[in-house]
């Protein structure tokens, strides 16, 4: 397997991608709720960097980005965007406007979540997904309709880091040997999952801090993979 990590603005880089060059788009787009992001970053146990892409018209920007992703994807490709509940409406609309056939949302139920006084517990994030054309029903593939996993704990190095066990299941929507695109690579969890599951990875990250972490993790994953294939020397 191989990976490419571009350092730069997601939309700018995506405009350079060839038509039909990726087989799945899986990403966790920046949260446009800047106040929440900055507050969480300050109160976290790590010196986590804030996002450079917080203040924008989320719907129009995301629609343009997903349209580029659509162009760069092969027929039957799937786009999956992980988000909390606040982003669901914009993501669903942006998928439709960009040409993807909206397929609904998949809940990620968090094993540990925070109670909400006077209301319902917010115990889930959501994976909104769409397909270019139609699903490839020639594949013998059956994936779950929901996930349950604990959030990454104190060892996280990105404020929205997602569990690898979920990411490894999501990347299976990409055909084996195909390429997974993540326009917001962060610390590289989706890329690590892709390499681990036998897919190539194409990532884009604007923040140099997180790009460095992603590069280290992706390189380490490839090194480990090569070692396992070759086996220890006698």
C-alpha cells in the first residue's frame, strides 16, 4: 500500500486531482462552531491546535468541496462525512447539491457520553453518506448500520480524533487496493485505517502541526506493514 499527504488548503489541492482517481471519500470536516472548538482546545489535556478553517459559510464551501470530490471519484464511489448533530443538515444538503445520491446517516453511539440536564443525552455522532451513481452490488460486502465505540481518551493528539476500530470498518466501503481520499486528514487516523485494511490513501492537511503527526503515523504504519509482510530476519 502507499500514501500521499498534501500540505495545503483542501479545496485548492482537490482541484488538481485527476477525474476518477479516488474510490472513496471519508473525512471529518472542520466544525464551524468556532466557539466550541476553541473552548475545548483550551480546556483539553493537550496543547491542541485550533482549526484554521472555522469561520466560513459552511454550506456553500462544503458543497464546492464535495463537488470536486465527486469529480475526482470513480462511479460507485461512496462519500462519508463524520460529524456531530449540528453539522448534519448542512452536510446532507451539500452532498445532494454536489451530485451525490444521499443515503442517510449512520450513528456512532459513544460508550461514554455526557448527560444533559433538562434534556436528552447527546451520546452519538453521525456518519452522513452518499454514493456516486449507485452502490456496486457486485461486491460481497455487508457493513453495519451503526457503530458503538468509546471516544479516544487522554492519549489523543487531535481534538476530534476518532476510534480506529470504526475507521477500519468505514474504509472497507472502498474496494481493496483502491484509494481513500480524506481532505481533512488531521492526525491521520483515516489514513492509518486505510493502509491497515489494504487500501491506498490520499490525504490533505492545512495545519502543519497535524500534518507532521499524520506523516509520522502513516510512515510508521507502512513500516510496520512491511515488517509484517517480510517477517523478521533469521
